[in-house]
C-alpha cells in the first residue's frame, strides 16, 4: 500500500502538535482529533455514534487524525494523497506545494501504483513543473496521475460539479468504476427460494431494478443501498472522470471549430474524454464586445515602461480591434479549474480576512456587465496581458512559463507574470508584428492578495510571499504612488487561463498630460 511508503521513505508523521497545526492550515482539521476506526475503508457500521466518535477515510479530518496518532492513511482520492505528501514537506505545508525532494522519496511507490511511470530525473521534473516555478502543485500532480492512471478518483466532485453517475471506488486495488447500491431481495423471490411460495412473476422494469432476484449477481449481497456491490460504502466513491471529461466547460465554447489559427490541434480519439486545443476565430458580436472592453479600459496615462519598451512617452489616442480568437484548451482549462476549486475550498474554512476581496478591478466590472460572472470571493478577475503574437500563440498552446517570467516586463514586483486592468498599460508590453499589436485577455485567480503601494518594493521578498508564504498574487498599486496604473502579478500558471487572443491597431500617438 502506498501509505506504507511514507514510513519506509522516512516521511512518517512528525510531532502531534506540528502535524495538527499543518493539517488545520489546509482546512482538514478543526479542533481535537478523533481516534481512527481500525477497520478503515472496510468499516460497514452506520451507527451515528460510531461515525461521530471515530474517524474514517472519507472524513475531512481523517488525515489530521492519522498524523496525530502516527498512523499511515488509506488513500481514497488523488487530492487526499497530495495533501498527505505536502503536509510532510516543511517548505510547502502552508501553500499546498511539493518540492522535488518530497516527491522523490515516494516516487518508487507512485511508480508501482501508476502505469509506465518513469524515473524522476531532471527531464521529467521539468515536464511536471511545466511552468518552471520550482514546485508541483495539485493541478500539476493531478495531470501526472491522470497520465499514468494511478487508479484513484480526483476527489473534488463537490466543487467540480460532477453528477453522482459513474462513481469510481477510491479503495486501492478495488476495480469498481461505477457505484451500484445493493438492492433488497424481492420478498416473493425470497420466499420461493425457501420453498415457501411461487416465484416472482413481476417483470416490470422498475420492480426488477429496485429488487434483486436469484438470477441477479447481487442476490447474495442484498441490503444497504448506501453500500456498493463492490463491498465499500458510497462515501468512498467519487467521479472517475479523467482527462478532458474531468471538469465542466463554459457553455459558450465551441470545442470544435473549422475556423482556427494555423497550428491548432485536436488530441485523442474524438471521444468525450479526448483532449482538445482549438482557437476559433470570433465573430462580429464578440468583436464588438471586446472592442467595448478595450475602449472602456483605455487611459491616456503614460509611464516609464512605455518609454523603455517603445522608445517614446507618446500614448496612442485609441486602439482599434482587428481580430480575436478564443483559446479552448482542455488541459490548461482543467488545471485552472482544479486551482479554482482549491481556492473555493480554502475560502470556506479560512479566516475571511485572509481573503480580502478586490471587486473594483475595471476589466472584470466591464466584462461582467455582459453576464459572465466570476467568483469574487476568491478574487477571480479578467485582466489584460501584453505580449507578441507568437508568444500569445505559444501561451495558449502550452501555458505561461514562469522560468521566463520578467524577461520582457521587468521585475519590479518579482519574477512573475504581469497583468493589467487597463488596455493602455498592457499595450506598453505589446509588440508590433505586421502592423498589429497583441494582448491576451485572461482569467486570473487572485486568491489571497498581497497589496503593496511601496515606491521601491522588494521583489525578492514579494516573490517569497507568494512562492513560500500565504499570498497567491501581488497587487502593485502605482495609482496611489504616482497616479498611473495597478499591476497584478502571479507566480503560478494554474492561477491563469489565457482565454482570448486580441489583435489591434494603435491610434495616432500624442503627448498626454502625464508626459514628463
């Protein structure tokens, strides 16, 4: 069992106080820990007192209880496995992240669980840490387990809006992929089996589906409908959806379009679970909507960044949208949804002060007027990102690369990816190609925001605040300092989904009032 690997690899629980504290930070425990039920996933008892007094693998506080009594858990989901690994890592317990060192210690067991899992060498680590920020978060870990079929459900059903159909058993080595509750025996068939009456003559479908009969495979397993025919409780089952089928998609996505940018591909066999990566070109209605967003987020304020990148302080009088494409990428969207679900889960258990809401972001306010509602409780925003056409294409195909972050925009607030609520600020970083400029309109998960209005911020300290501390992004307020713009900086690609590629023309340049 994978849990035994933690002790063999030296990842056994630390002190009760330390582990209880770490588990509480992640929202898996609150208050005194309970003793563990010795039967674990094999417990068939439904007595309320027993379920209240003892912890089971399906309980939210189960991992904390295991840590408190120095016991190896039974893992019933990918999420549960990841939480256990990251809770043992002193460098990442606050932030839900795993270093290569902690992953390496349990890698042999992960290889046994999965299919064709290679050695964790430099090349594979760089593939897993595809954004290059130096650690693996849950979204990246989930991609690994999906690719190599670790055999456990994801474990985020309530937040990813999965239905109760096709629930996979989370008990290791159980082959059940579809929960089927045990049925009661037909009373007539049961009497007949004892020689006390005639056989059941009711052939109606609803009767046959509700009650089992001697020729049914579950005749000997009759009873509790909350108990699966595989022998494990319904609480141990979760959606077995994987790949592209693991998350829901925006209803306005086409997911199949003949009008895509050159190079767009569709992966897989065409089934519902096949991965896809398409960029359908937007029609007139969406172009008008995007043009309105460009116009409404325009400002004539110039900054030193404009002079640095374009060689002039002069500001375009306007921006005219020419073309736009929507990025429909199943893999990037799945990673974004998993991160969003994590934040939604955290905000339910965390101190509200740790999730201070910034609901005045201009791009988000303008875009939401069209009916697209984001989750303000976790600071989900729409923001602009200035770039080149080729870079935008690559980002939509394979995501932002944090190892390259700051190479084009500078590092005032650290080496992250920079976003703006004003099209004019994003335009400062846009590069001209064939007379046109390019920006991305992205969904961004701000999460816990580190606000700074320092004139000379410490980029290293801000980077550590997000990569090792409690914050998820930086909000640098230059409006307050110098009357220019606010910038939003993230250090994890799962916090961003590049949804639209927008190409436009710059209007006539002029000397604005903000010109030095």
